[in-house]
C-alpha cells in the first residue's frame, strides 16, 4: 500500500514537471518559429527555465508578464554595465559618447517596457505592443553607433543581442495570447 502511494505521488510530480516544462518549451518553440531572426529557441527556454515565476505560470499570459519583467531587469543590468564602462578612464571620447547614448536608450527602453507591462495588465494589447516594440530600438541603435567609427568594437554586443531577444519574446507571446 505504501509503495502505491509513493508511486502515485511520483507520477503526479513527474506529470507536473512535464507540464511546467511544456508551458515554457511550447511557447518558446512557437516564438522562435514565428520570428527566427530575433528569437532563438535555446535562448528563450534558458531565459525562463530557471525563473521561479515562469515555472509557476499557468498559461502564456503569465509568461508575457514574466518575459516583460525579465526584459526590464535586463535593461537595468545593461544600464549598470554601461555605468561601469563609463567609469573606465581609458575609454575614448567617441566610445564614451556612444555609451552615454546607449545608457539613455536603455533607460527609455526600461520605461517603455514598464508602460508595456501596465498596458498588458490592463488588456490594452495595442499599447502594450507599441511600448514593447519601442524598446526594441535600444539594442539596434546602441550597436549601430559603435559601427560609425571604423575599428571600434561595441563592448555591449552580447548584451544588445540578448536584450533584443528578451524584448522580442513578450511580443511573440502576446500574439499567442491574442489568438
């Protein structure tokens, strides 16, 4: 009798783990399939697998919220990295100006994402889409500035690429919610 209870509990635990995994895997798969230029499946899954809020999600709408919050946190982290780079006195004037612009871009992106989060929670999908889409400009514009000076390499390429994906993901998830 005791073994059957243990077996039953193990079965339900594995079922729950599988359902949680599918809730992240399936939307990430659909997002990457729908926007392969901006969302990589492995990146999407890894961005949410370790996130307790994503694991506690009941549906894609919950993942929209988690993904926007993740993008906001990432924008803040990039702003902190930029501040540290600006503290480095060996950074040249052109690169310093680029970093200052990037700092402003990521600050605005964070504000846009927050407005997008509020709009999504208010079920105003048009505004949410517009605000989150506006945040997508930050990584592209930031990266492009460094390309204006021959030989200058952006110290934020990885961060810009990650942020681009983290911002594209909630847009893709929102489409799923609206369907």
